[in-house]
């Protein structure tokens, strides 16, 4: 069975305030010692990157990656 076009939209709001992060990613940036906010921001951007990576892996696993924009 052939299906029609599909739209998936991911809005990454996590890099805006409030600065909230996951403990594992916050610890990843423990080397940033001058500012806890800066460390949290780096952690949040890392989480967005990780989420996009998981999305791309899922598309690839379903053989949908090559037909995606």
C-alpha cells in the first residue's frame, strides 16, 4: 500500500527560558565553571541536537530519511 505525503514538525523551544535541563546533559558540561546559566544553555542546545539525532535515526530506521527534507 502506498501512502501520501506526511508532515512532521519539531519545534525546539527548549533553548529559550526558563533554563531547565536534564541532569545527564548538565553534567556533560561540568567543565564550564564560570556560569551556571551558560552551562545550562549549552546543555539545552545539546539536548536539541540529541533530539534531532533521534528523529533522524527513526526516519532512517523506517526507510524514510532519503525521502525527507
